[in-house]
C-alpha cells in the first residue's frame, strides 16, 4: 500500500545514501592519508648517512630534516582527514535517523490502512452473513 509519505521516504533515503557515500569516500581518504603518514614516518626513521665527506653527511642530514618535516605534515593531514571523517559520520547519522523516522511513520500509516481495509472487509462480510442468516431464517 502506498502512502503520501512514500515520496518523503525516497527523498530521505537518497539523502542517507549520499551521506553514506561521503562517509565511504572520507574513510578511503583517511586510510590513504594514514598510510602515507606511516610510510613517511618509517622513511624518516631510516639513517641515510653513509661513509663519505662532510658535504655528503650535511646533505643527508638536510634530507633527514626534510623527511621529518614531511612526516609531521603528513601526520597533521591524516589527523585533519580523520576529523573530517568524524564530521561526515555525524551528518550520515543524522540523515539515517531522519530517514528511519520517516520510514517508521510511513509503515505506521500503512498498518493503519491495512487495519482499516480489514475492518471494512469484516464489516462487509458480517453484512453478507447477516443477510444469509435472515434469508435462511425467513
């Protein structure tokens, strides 16, 4: 049975699906950012100094400083993306709750329609049974 709320349910479900897609996309971005941060952290832990003159060591040291800075930046980016995931999850939760409320109301309306149809059918059957009884009795 259809209710007038079915259109609202569809709109809310589309909003819920869009929010879910954003959650999935944000989680994927967070995963990539965390993997990148971890890779840069591991790269910064390696000692790239090799036997050689002071210029080579100085170059290796400046590369190490740069690797540490890159690792810090990547970690901050991963934290920012993780915060974005939290925000998107809140939006999804809200959309899901709104859709669920409308779904429940629509289902309640459908149940009411079913009960009303059953009452109407029962009333018609009672009338037919009464007519048959009076016909036999009379």
